[in-house]
């Protein structure tokens, strides 16, 4: 009798200790705190079961290979209890799940299946003293008889047998209950990070059939994600989220059970990056139950996996599939196909519509790779750069010169200085173009120029009937005084400053500069240039000629054409067209503002008046390629130089051949180019 009483007292003390441990662990909030609690109780469990956690020579020969993965050995399963955050979060989550089920079902015990107990039934054993046999009934299942023997010994040692419905030695991937049992909760932590090697996927797929209505799988959700790590041109580490691989939960377990494996495979679009060796990173996130979660690096189960030193093509596609079987794991392949561009409504580059897609296209062109564009997408590219106030030529230069997107973004931010309101307006206009919501662009008939009607357009009438008649017949117009004398003077001062030249010293007019292209100066943005572009009358003139208000203003450059000398001759550009010499000829305009009083011999703008009325017939009769048509004997053409004053705007139909001319006067000619075009293609 005395020995029996002592044994009962020992059991009582042990149950109290286990209960105290469980309560303390449920209140713990960190891995460090839980480790201090777990280590002594784990030592006690090893003593009771005679389990050696770290044998001197451990070859793990006791594991079982099932048709769906490796069932780890008794020793390996016991070692899992040494992972403090894993134990803390799982036990807290399971406790909360039991409490929630008891609230819903207070009149009967909660039926729990624990599949893959190992030797300690670690995730459930500490909780058993907290609930009575009338509250929970547990089925304990493991593939290894030795593990179940250890679990049985612990249950008896802590006098918890009344909470155990039955012990089952079976393979959880194929086991079937003898009776029509339905479980309120199925707990199975038979996994490694990235769901490799072990049979967690198949166990959930198989056992979900034995869940009662409203039953829960523990863990509730396992999310697997892919990332790309690479070095920038500045040798900085950068991580890019590629996307999800798949999630294992009750819904996907049921899909698998129904034979649907489609969610186990997919593709990931790689971002743009400087070609170099990159690292693929794969992460595991576990939602045990409710708010009880394990994130990256919090436990052995959520350590990231890496595939290092891969040479992958930027913007290529990475395919993946999860293969079940004796060795569950992922298979990854790079699909050699045309890169897939993001859609125009991807706002990941500065929140601006189409900018990310444009960046990708240029980087692919630089690498000589092909891709598929939408019809008329070039128009969207050009409009984007102009609406941002960057301009086509500077924008393309920045796109081609910068090999990393961060440098390009820094350029945009420096040049454009766009507000949130600016970006919202730009996005609205670009989206309209992209989705074809504006009217298509057609060339106005000469006789119908004033009768064209465009929906939601009401251009101001700033041109007289005589000016319009002149435009119809000659194809160009001179509109006087769009800029004031002060505006012209301020613009000239800016140009002189950039040239480092003195208006009063002709010797300084001919210095070479890197921004010079013949007589063109690659100067696009300056407060005075921007102010000139915003003069209302300029837009009004273009709108009346176009007979529509959905016009985009170009961000164009300036020019400087000094007098010829014995050592400096006019370099061009000579007469030319800036439009495709092909039919049909669409309507379009070009324009410039004289910043200096310009006589006919002062490098004046020249054109062939009226040729817009003849060009289609001329193209039909010429039957030559564009490049040959540009090479004319211009001495036989009726070229007219256009004299005008500083501040005067010259607009011409882009079908007119045009160009600058040699300056044989005494003063330079200065010009600011300006134009508008319709947002519609």
C-alpha cells in the first residue's frame, strides 16, 4: 500500500509540474522565454522514456520511407521538441483551437487526431492536463511502434489515459479509421521547410476526409513563397518578391483529394536586373491557428531555402512544380521563351502608368531580346515621356544609358518633379489612350478643317478665317507675338549662359559643347523654357488647327545657328521630313518660336509651301523607299525662307519638307522648338 501511495504521489507531482509548464508556456512570448521552460521538461521526458536525444553515433537508420515521403525516426522526432519557438507557437495555437471548439460544442468531448506523434506527442501532451476527459478525446497515431510505446508510457506516467481514445500504429498517408469517426481537429506536423522530404501534403490530403463539419486542420495554412536576390550596379543587395508557390490548407488538401493538382505548379516572372549570378530564395510561413504564426527564420520549419549562383535571364519565366512521391520536393525550370512584359497598368515604377513596361522594353532591346508589343504602343511610349515633361529624346537616352532601374527612377524624380496630382492626371490620360477610349486620329480634309467635330472638344477660335485659309493652302502659319520681348530675352540669356558665350563677342559663338548636335542644343528643361511652353495662346493655336483639345505638348529642345565664317560652315540639318514617307499621310504639325528677329538670310526656317496638298500623289508616283525620298536635289524645289520677329510662332504641316538654312547675316538665330499632337493614335 505504501509503495502504491508513493507512486500516486509521484504521478500527482508530475502532473502538477506538466500543468505548470503548460500554463507558463501559454503565457510566454519569445523563443528565449520558452526555451528556459522547455529544456527542463524535455529532459524529464527523455528520462521517463529512456530516449537519448543526441546519440554519439546517429545515422538515422530508423526512419521509414513511405510512398509519399520520409517518416522521420523516433530520435529525429524527439529532437524537434528542442526548437523552442516551434513548440511555443504550435502549443499556443492548438490550445486556442481547442478552446474555440469547446465554445461551439460544450456538450461533448472534442475529437482530436494527432498524426505523427513521435515519442513525446510533444504538441499535445502538455495540454492534456488542462482539459478533462469529458472535454477532449485524442487519437494518437504514429508509423513507428517504438514511438507509440514511448507515448503510451508518458500518458500512463502522467495519469492521462482517460483523455486518450485510442493508439494507432499506422502510416497516416493511407490509414483509415475502423469506424465512421469524424474528428473536430486533426493535428499533424510532419514537415520540413518548403514541404520537402516529409509527407505533410499527402497526410493532409488523405486525412481531411475524416474531418467533421467545421473541423480544422492544424496547421491551418502553410504558405510557400519565392524571392530573387541579386546585386545592383552599385553592388547593393536587393531582394525582389517573385510570388507564391502554393499554400497547403484545408481547401487545397480537398482539391488534391479530388485529383486536382493544378495549384502545385505555376510560373514566376523574373524582374529586370543587371545580368549576373542571382540567388533564388524560398520561404515558408506557417499559420498554426488564428494569430499563432511562424515566419521566416523563427523556427527550423521556416528557415529559408536557397538556390545560389544561378545565371538567369532578366524578365524570363521560371516554371515550378511540386512533385509528390517518396521524396517530395520542388522542380524549377527556366522557360526559354519570349520575355513576358508587365501590363501598362503596373504602377510599380513611381506609380506612373506604363513606365515599368517601357523600362522593361528598352532593357530587352539593349540586350537584343525580342518581345511582343501592342499595336501603336510607340505612341503610348512617346506620350508618357512628354506628359511627364521629360521629352522623347532625353527620356530614351536615360532609358538606354541606365542599366539599373533605381538610377532611371532617380533621373525621373530629378527632372520631372511630379506631384501626386500630376501623376494621377498623367495616369488618367495614359489609361485612356491604352484602352482605346479616345477617337482615332485621322487627317483633316483641307476643305473640312473648320467642320471637324470631336467629342468633348471645344477649341478656342484664336485664328482668323484668313489665317485658316492660308494654312489650308500653304501648310504653314506665322503667329505673331506668342512670347513677349522679355520672355525671348530671358530665354536667350539662358542659351548664352549654357554656351558660355558672349553676345557681344563673336569669337565665343563657335565653341564646341557636348550638348551640341549640329545647330541643335540638347537643352530641354529650364524654368524659362517650361514657362514659354505654358503660354495659353500657343496651345489654343494648335488646338484650333487640330480641331481637338486632347493634345499632348512635346518637351523639345532649342537651336543656335551662328553666322557662317571661313572656318565654320552651316552643318545642317538641311531640308528633310520628320514623318514616315508612306501612305496614308496622317495629319500632324511641327513648330518653333523665333527667339531672335530673323531675316531670310539669317539661317531662317525654310519649307516648301503647299506640298502637303501634293504629297500623296508624289508618293504614289515616286515608288521609292523612304531613305531615297529624303535625298532630293533641293535646288530644284521651290524652297521658301520664312522671316519673322522674336516671339513669333511658326507652325507647319509635317508633310512639308523643311529645314534650317545657312546664316549669312551678322547675328545668330535662336529658336525654341514646340509642338503638340493628339493623344489618340
